[in-house]
C-alpha cells in the first residue's frame, strides 16, 4: 500500500461523517506477547504494527516516505506503541475512534533546555512505559482544533485517493457529482440560465441542497476566497472553482447543513473547505493525458511539487501545475440538437426567413434545404450544434507554503497562490427578428406593407465566442503560538479575483442600422458580405471585473475547565473584512449598442464587515456531548445579526451514536446584489392598466399608461435569514462496517430575487419612476426580499471493508442523497411549488468498489442520477412564431460507470489508467432550452480514457 505515492493509505472503513462522535481507543489496550519490530522504514513498521493489532491507520505515503522508525520491543499499549514507533519522525497519531488513527505532522517540541554553557541539551527519549497523549485531528465543522471528527453537523471527507481514482481533472467535476450538490456550468452562468444570447461571465461553481451558490461557503485552508469578479442576476455572488488545480489539493472537507454560527454569511447550506498540500518531503513530478473514444476533448496535465524541511524544524512546499483541455462543441455529438424526434420528442429547430401573416415562413434566397427527412424544417437553425458542451481550458498555477518555528512557542507561516485560467466558450450566432424596409433588395418581392419581418441568424459573422481570462492572487501570512494547552492564531490575508472577458460575434445595433441603410449587408445566402462590413457589424466587446477581499482574523482555543466526564473545550475569535467590487463593461454595453445584451453599468463599491464568534464543546456525560456556537456579524448598512447553533451527540452503545443540531443563519446582501438586476435592452414600450396609484402618466392611451422598463437599485434590501435542523445516526457494529444516516431541513426567508414589476398584479410604489413633473415614465425591475425556500432531505453514507489475506483487501463505499421536499415561494402572495425532481434530480448515489492486491489498486466507480421532470413547448410550426403551450416530460434515470487501475510496483513510480463513462452512456433529455441534456449532471463527452504517471524523487 505504501508504494502508491498519490494514495491515502486507508486501512479503515472511514470517511469523516462515518466516524464522527465515536469513542477513542482505550489507553490500556495491550496485545498478547511482545513486539519485535526492528528499526527501519517507518512505513514497514506501521504496517507490521497495524497487522499485529488489527488497527486501522490513515496516512499519506508522502508523509512517511524516507522516515525511519526506531522500532518497538516489549508489550506497550497501542497508544504508547504508536508513540514509540513515531518517536523522532516529526509525526503524531490522531485518535479518531476505537482502533482508528490518523497520522499527521506533530506540533513543535517545546522541551528543549539550555545548559549553563548555552548549548542545547539533547532531548531525552520518552520512557516506553509512560503514557503518551495523542492529539486529535481538526476538520471543517468546528473552530476547535482538538474537536476531531466529533461534530453535531454531518461531515464528508473526499480524500486524495478518491479524487485520483475518479478520473476527474477539475475541482468542478469532482464536486458537482457529490450527492446533495448541484453544479453550475460555465455555459449556464454565462447566459443567465439560458435567458440571454450575450454570454457575459463564464465560471464553474457548485452548491448544496439546491439553494444556489450564495448559500454555500467555499474556503481554502479555512479562509474565505474572493468571489468571482463578474456577477449575474441569477447567481449573484459565486465562487469560481477553475483556479484551484486538483494536483495541489490534499483533501476536501464538506460540512453539510447550516454552519453560519461557525463560519458566518454564505454558509446557510454548508461549507466546502479545500485543503491544499503542505507538509511534504521530496520532489514529485507527474502528468496525465486523456482523450475521448471519438478522438476529441483531449486534455493534458503536467505538475511538479517540492517539499523540504527548513532549519529549525519548519517546512517549505512549492507546487506548479499546467492544465489544458480542448473544447467540445455540440456539432461533435449527434444528440446535441433541437430535433428530438428520434428520442421521442419534437423538432424544435428555428425556421429562418420572412414571417407571413398566416404563420408560415418564406426562406431567404439561397437558403438550402439541408434536412432529408419528410417532416424536417427547411432552412433551419439548430442552436445546440454551435454551443459548447464542454469549454476549453488553459490553466497555469503556482502555490507555495512556508512554515517556520520562531523560538520555543511561536510559529510563522505564509501562503502564496497564483493562478491564471483561460476559458473558451462558444454560443450560437446572434439571431432574432428584424424589420427590413420596402426598398431593401432582400425584401422587395415579399413586401406587403412598409416593411417585412425577417427571422435571421448571422452565420457569416460566426458563433459568439468568449475568451475569459481569470487571474487569482491569494496571499496570507500569520503567526500562531501555544502556551500550555491553549493555542492561538493571528493572520492577515488578501484574496483577489480579476476577470477579463473578450466577446466576439455580437451585433452592434448602430452598425446594423448603418449597413441596412446603405445596403452594404445582404441578408440572402447568395451574395457574400465583405470582411470589412462584418468587422464593422461585429466589433470585439471587452467586459472586466474584479473582486478583492482583505481579511484580518484571530482565534484562540483550549480547555476552559473540567467536568466529571472530561474537559470543556472552547474556541473564540474575530474576523474583519474589507470587500471591494468593480465592474468595467465595454462602452458599447453601457450605451445599449449591443443587440440582446444586458444593461450593464460601470460601478465600483466597497464595504467593511466584521464578526466575533465563540464555540463550546462539553462532555455532559460519558455518553453525551454538547456543541454550542454563537456568532455576531456586522455589515455596513445592515446592523448586527446573531447566529446561534446548538447540538447534542449521544452514544448509548459503543457502536451507535445519535446526533441532532439546530441553528440559525444570516446573509447580508452582497456587493453584487447592491445594484439593479441585469436587463436586456428593450426597444418597445409597455402598456400598463391605469389606476389612481399610477396617474399622472406621461403618455396614456386606451386607459393604459405607456411606460419603459428600467433597472433600479433597491436601497431597502434586508438580509436573508435561515433556520436549519439536522438529525442523524452513526452505526459502526464492527471495524469493517460503518453506516451514517442524516435528515435535514433548511428554511430560508427574505430571499433576494429579481422583481419584474410589469408581471405583478399590483405594482409597488418603489417600482414607479417619474419625471421632474411627477409623471410616470417607466416601471423599474429591482431586487427585493420576496422569496422563501424550504428544503428537506435524507443523506446516507456506508462503507464496508473486507480483508481477504491472500487475495488482498476489498472495500465498498456508498453515499446517497434524496430531496424529499423543495418548496419554493417566489412572492409573498404566490402559491408554494414543490420543485423536488423538477429540472434537477431529487436523488443521486455515488459509490465505488475498490480491490487492493499487492502493487495494484482497481476501483469501479458508479454514479446514479434519478429521473427528472422538465417542461417542453407544445408542437407548433416554428419555434419563434406561434404558441408556447408547455407539456411535462419525464426524463429517465441515468447510471454512469467508470474503472480505474493503478500500479505501483516499480520503485518511485505510480501508473494509472482510468476509463470514465464505461458504457458510453449518451444523454437522452427533452429539455430543449439546454440543448437536449442536463448541463449540470449529464456527461456530454462519452467514454473517456485517461492515463497518468507520477515519479517521486
């Protein structure tokens, strides 16, 4: 097992939620007979000790490589024996539960003594019979560093070995398939959920429990990271996952359920903490190459890592990563089409040409019939054929970590993370309906009045293409110390996310009017338009944005006092942040010159926020523990808000632990929400029925007020609030099996949603815009606290491990999620809709079967996605002209499988082969708006092969 330099050696049935709250190993466990483990390689000594005692040890082989153990003789207890095996290695063992230990770097020794001559006396070896205190491990879900895996909140750990065996090469792909999480695809974010032809942002993110990215807090090494520099109305503030390479990730911790009392805003649904590699010795280089069965969607990764101990017992780690992935376009997959007839659906391609009064469409000259089927649409436009199924990525990243002791009780540390990610995204060419005058040469013969309506797509201009470059610059320095049993930490950090988006293929309205007037652009498919005319018609548009986050934080934790059942642990701290957001839209966007584009405004805003928190863990009884937390947040303009949390853990038997928690959440409006919603520039006026609340109107006709639709900033926004409840159990009847089950309920109130006042039965006074004479000229769209959501569901995780001796070890891991209710209310007076299973599957299962035999590890991965229900438009003659009667269609469930085979039998090498989507399962979706597949859940690539190799010096 130790021959796998990438793998976590897991001799246990363990994931953090499967062991939370279980009891520690008794200090007096003594094996029969004496040990005779000779001095030598630490990895060999640990394996011998674990086999002798049927222990379960968890450690990274990189952690123990090149370390030697002094060996072990006699018959000490398990805890004492581990301490002696690790003596002088700089490592310590962490008691997770009965017979389960986690190896990690040990705290600095504080026992050095100076002699009278000023020299340092050597440290005396510990007595073999003296009891040794083992540390406990810190994971997300608690600020108390000695809290271990004991928490009232359900916790999930994604290890480095799980990441490697999955075959995924991006953090987005790893997280979006986790049960209970939803993926937010770059294409969906870029186009406002499909509501815009002008893609303005391109990020990849994920969130818990269908509550959106604003309810899931992302951390890197326990610290907030800056939100994405460009924002959208649908997503608001979100975290871009493209800037964190998987080669730098040590493991991922997910705290599920409301964690606002511990981490503050954005943690209503939970926390995702991405832990980067740090304590590493040696040099490792590696690479991977992948390609689909069809020879496309190629990807390559090269990385190198270096770690070394510094003078004084510190550590330095440096890692670089380069990753490229070719884009995948809809035309490369036959199922990416609006013609869903062969899948049991309808042909929803857009018919292009002149719209007639009887509903028919007359194609433009030169538009050929390309559809050979009798029921096909002549001169059709198939949007998904031009759109990105998978964006192209080029990423370069640098990460370095320094840890250096200062004297006896202090330690200095510093982190630097730089990344530059280029993302290429394509969308269909601009298309829409436009009027042509009677004397235009392309509409003369069809002219029935003063103009003709032409349904047209700018194929000669080409697809809309985005080149999005995102630069992350993260810095952190800090100092921590220890005095007796108390530890403290003080740090300052800066996180910066800057985005530049160059968009090609958009249409300038002023240029369009110009080329129509001077007849220099022809709309038929016979005459070729000049390159100079196309360049004038479609200029490059540049959109920029930046989000920075400066944070000063401090914390202290330790034992407060002792109770009969044990010590009461407490953690307290503070955090103060300065946030700054700036947007730099292209002048053509602010002036409304781009067809079908959102109404962007240049803006720059900042604010200060601060918080204090406290957390308590108390053993009320030998079998009963209490968790409590309290946090006070202060945000500019929104006052103070407290977020409490209380939990209990009860272990009536050694094999069973029950837990429950209740908490409240709070989220102040972000800088991204302190603006008007993004609207597509409207050219038409709207007719609103007149009543006394609307008069006087600037223009009135037929008992209607004629108004425009504009965006307005709502200065009266209030914070969102939430309540969360969790009930769960952890059952471990033996060392070879663990089962965790949890039920959760989260209610969110005062949700901030965009309001289109024209669609309301009664227009609020805050939506009315009047001129200097008091006459109504426009109605505003704005953000307001009008929504509410309640989500209830079940989660399950199970793991079983079987040691076969001669034939190696076999393990089974299974995790599942079921959304029981997803109740949404879009307005206070609106009815409640249950959206569970609508558009997004309400159940999913992720599992693997792993076989370890000598130098081989074989893993079978399985992902199940339940059926969903989507709305599809009714059959009409054309997608643009006619009725939009909706029908419900049931999308069948999907099961994806993959296999990974790793070999470490050659010294210092690790080789692996991964085949994803083993059955080459293709999407069979009826959701026309997404082009026939689920952007967040389906696999658009098909069967995929990935080979990788790593060499450690």
